[in-house]
C-alpha cells in the first residue's frame, strides 16, 4: 500500500520504486518507529483528537506488529516504501478504519526525524556501555603494572622510561573523553521533533511537550522547519565515532608494533590471532589491523554526510534519507571494533621482561643523568653536552649508562660520584616523576583512585 496514491494516474516505475525505497535499511528502527507512534496516539487521545477506543485499538495493533516483527512471524516485503509505510499498512490491514487515523497531525518528515533520534539515543547508550567495559579492562591492566617499566617514545625513538600503567593510562584518558563527547551529543539531540509535521507544524491542537516527555526527551524542538531537516546530531555522532576509531586505530598500531618479532613487548592471544595459508610460522595481528582499517569507513561516513547536507535548502529533502546507511554502518562498525578490541587487549600478554630490558638499553635515563649534574651545580646546557659525550662513549663501546665504570664517568666529568647509578636507575627515573599525570607510583596511585571513582559512577 502506498501512502500517497491519490493524485497519481500511473503506477510508479519499478526502478523508481527500488531507487526511492528505504525499507531495506530503515527497518532497523522498527521498534523506535512503533514506540514513537504509540506516544503520538497517546497524545492525540489526551487532546481529544482520537477517542479512547481508537487509541486503544491502534496501540494494540502496533504492539502486535512490534511483537510479530520481533519474533519473525511478520517479515519485511519489498512492497512498502519505508518502515513508516510498512507499519501503517499493516496496522490498517489488522484493525481497519481506526488504523487510518494513526497519521493524524503527523508527517513522515517529523516521524523519520523522531525515529532516527530515538535510534541514535539508544545506540549511544550501548556504545557508552562498551566504552565503559573497555575502560574497566584498561584500569585493571594499569593497576597491575604501576611498576612495569618500559621505554616511552617520541618520534618512535626511545625517550624516557615510563610504566605500562602510564602508557595505557593515556588511552584511558582518550576513551574517557569519548564517553563525554557522546554524552554531549546526546544532550543536544534530546529535543523532540514530533509534531513539526511536514515542515510547518499542524493545525491540530497537539501537545508537543507531552509527547516529548512520553518519549524521554527534555522538551520539544522550537522550529518546525529546523526539526525536520536537522541532521547535526548525526554529524556530531559520526564525528564522535570517528574520534573513537582514531583512538582505537592508534592503539592498534602500537599493539601491532609491540607484537612484532622485533619488539616482542606483547603477545596477542592465539584466540585473537590468525595464521597464514602459506607461511606456517606466522601468527598475525589481523584483528588489530582490521580495527585500524575500519577507521576509514567511519571517517568516510562522516565526510559523506557532511557533503550531502551542505547544499540542502530548507526544509526536508530526500537527500537526507542517505543519512541512515552511513549512520547504521558506522554505529555497527564502532560497536564491533570496541568489543573485539576489548577482547584482544584483555587476553593479550605483556612481556614485562622485554619491556624493561628495552627501557634499560636506549639511554632513556639520559635526561636524568643530566639532571644529576644540574643537582650538583652544573648548568643544564653544560650538563646536556656532558651527557651527550657519555652517550657517544657508550655507543662506541657498546654499553649502557649503567654499565660505565665510575672512572669512565669521571674521565668525562669529575662531578660524577658513586650515587650516579642509583640516580639513573629505571626505578629512580620513574619514581621521581610524581607531579600529577606523571608515571611516578605516587602520582599514578592518585590517578588510579580517581579512575576507580569514575568507573563506579
Ligand atoms: N524514508 C524517508 C527518509 O528516510 C522518510 C521520509 C519521507 N518523507 C518524504 N517527504 N518523502 O528520509
């Protein structure tokens, strides 16, 4: 059944129908569509626009449709144009005339705007839950590794020693911000477009605030033209999702590097690795690579929707139907990626011995050696030069700073004494860094307390 056959004298061309139809993808929010319709008729009855009996019949009919779709006894055919037509047609088929009143004071334009907001809101909740689980896993790794030393890098060159807790803690901050971004997006989207009609409201005495409250919105939107053509919240969501993917992708990149034969900082569990069809020795980090790769899809959706929206005049235009596949694909992609990533990282083993050895061997304590000299009255710039000479000596003699004898130190600067070894041990280098946010155990424990409270919220 078509919702708009009256003024037409010819059948729609089949290819036009196929090209125009959205049921194949907007069936994804059938629950939200029905939920919105139930709120709409509840409001219509309260306002005296429908009788109680009509309302009851419609709600019973809609609930039956919801149930039948959920249990698979009602399936989507190719006939309906979209989920809205599908549900309305089936309602009329089931309850007759009362069903024809469902769409009173409503357009598909405010309906689809509502459905998409409801769907997005539900999905934001889910993604937030997945991020929280990921954060809990990261927190556990951090707690166990406040004294696991590893090199910290800049330019992918060993820089200064940090701990695994500190390194993982950087990602903890990123995913925490991601949650807060999602919650901002939700706050801004949470105004209800229902009752905006096609673009100019309706002549019925609707109580928009009431339907908004039935659906858990903070209120009704204030401009009906904007309401039916606003897709800002989807662009915001796709941008939030892109940033989440960027974070996951950076993390995956590190894991791929750490898991390489050269680094061996970590070993991805067999259950999260794959093999090669030709090289029997291979164990590949495919999951991390795929997450990194799928980032492109999500960025693509963001750029696509931005581009689609840029030239659309007010108010509703069919271009906007394109928002759905990008949003759905990105939401599903991100949910899958967070879940897989969480599984991968929580089963991965960290080779603490290798990390620590690597931190010992890359002059990551050179800054601390310079600080030692500064503490003995040498100006920093001179200290920098002296330690540069030490490093050169070590490279020439294939040693680390800790392997040098005191005589060798003194030959370069007489300021060095026996306490230099203690001053540049990994443990000292890290534990002395105790300003908040630094890797020192005291500072880290304070941050961990804050994280614990945050996760308990
Ligand atoms: N399937 C449409 C969409 O997703 C529903 C709104 C149709 N409105 C219209 N005026 N044709 O945007």
